[in-house]
């Protein structure tokens, strides 16, 4: 596995964890929510820009995106 792929996976896992913690969700519940409302795809597609931001900023972005796609956790 390349270093870039490991970095992308680690970043995605950190974002899922931070998102789940912010909204008092279990990790699986947080992942399923993000998957359902486009957050996981967003992290994959926008990694190059998002990983330069703080994790809190990434969680804010995920929250905004998921709300636009019908999510309701916040």
C-alpha cells in the first residue's frame, strides 16, 4: 500500500472519529451517517484541499454537506 493511500485512509478515519465524537455517535453510526449523506465521498473527492484544514474545519464542512444532502445531526 502506498504512503498516499495510507494517509488518505488515516485522514478519513480521523474525520469519522471527530465527526462521531462531536455528535455523540458511535463510530459505526457516524460512518453510516457520513456514507448515507455523501460525507465519505466528499472526503475522498476533496482530500487534497480538506487535509490541509484542521479536523474541526473538516467536521464543519462534513456537517454542512450532509445537511445539504438531507442529514439532520446538528
